[in-house]
């Protein structure tokens, strides 16, 4: 009886896993299927692949030449925002976690309080006016700066907790050996906080990659658009070539898929480390 009950539980678990996987990968399957079809083929058979001889490989060529510049802009702005965000966050977190100074609590809680401020959509007019005054309208640096600043509060909040857990004796030993603050960060903080920094980098990269509202408002030239805005313009074209559109969507999703595959272990390690410390 117990063996039969255990078998039922295993079957139920596997059924649930396959059910979730089906809903997760079915949209990707449909994008791939439609990307090789003409509009006529899509109307006649939207769910399954046609014969290999009827595949429209030209959809992928056209889609690549359409979105390659958008992808390059998204990669540059997302990577730049992540780098600047983590550099500022690790320096700020180190000071707040390991040094006592007057006003430390005010600085920390003011920074954390900024997490409750409205997002980009609610402050769009103010942000546009600010960027216009700085001469950053229609400039990729605007996306890098806003992306870096926007994620800093969350990164500081998380990194400070990790740095506080590092034994203070390690910092004292480093100081006795003549290590400065930057050397302590490089040789102590970074190696011991690497997993959580990797997790934060992935989260910030995805957030900046998917940013739509700000690039839509401040970017004027087509060659400066990021991938979400570029795909939106393709989707609202007067005549839609569904095969080319789905090929463009598939190509634009490849960087995120590759990022997830190569950083999944790091992401899980950072998440588990956060759960243990929490």
C-alpha cells in the first residue's frame, strides 16, 4: 500500500512538472514554427511545421538584418548599466556595512526609502525633463545611467547584508598587512560575495534588457532603439509578415536563453545563499 501511494505521488509530481514545462515552452515552440512560414502557410497550418522543402529560411535572414542593431544597443546598454550599478553598489555597501560614521543610518534608510518611490512610468515627465537638461535625449548613455541608478537601491540593500556577515577579523588582518579599502574589497568582499553579485547582475541585466518605456520616449533615431522598442515597431507595422516577426522574436530571445543556460548554476547558488543567510 505504501509503495503504491509513493508511486502515485511520483506520477503526480512528474505530471505537474510536465504541465508547467508545456506552458513554459509552448510559446517558444509556436514562435519557432511560425518563423519558417509565409502568411498563407501560417493561416493554413499555424500549429505544426510544414515540410522542410517549404520552410522560408529568408524570414530569418530578413529578421536578423532587422534586429541586429537593436540587439547590439540592448547588449551595450544592459551590460553598461549592470557594470556601473554593481561598482557603485559594492562601494556603497562596503562603507555602510563595515564603517561607522555620523549619519550612517540616515544615508542607509534614505537609500532604502527610495525603493518605495514610483517607477519610470510615474516619473516619466520629470525624468524626460532632467535628461533633456543634461543633453542625453536620443543618447544611449541615458539608458546606461538611468538603468544603473534605478537598480542601485536593491543591490545595496542585499549586498550590505552579505558584507556584514563577513567576519570582521578578515578585514582587521588585511589592515594589519597594509591593505587599503579597495584591496579589501578586491580580495575579501568580491570573492565572498561573488554568487550574490552574479545573481544581482542577472536580475539587473534582464530588467534593463526588457525596459520599454524609457527608450520609447527618449530615443528618436531608429539606429539607437533597443530590442523591446524595435520589436514593438515591427509588431505595429501596417502589413505584418508573421514569419519574419516570429523569427525576430526568436532571435531576440536567444541572448536571454544563453545567459540563463550559462549562469543558471550561479543564479541558484546566489539564491540559496540568500535563503540560508535570511
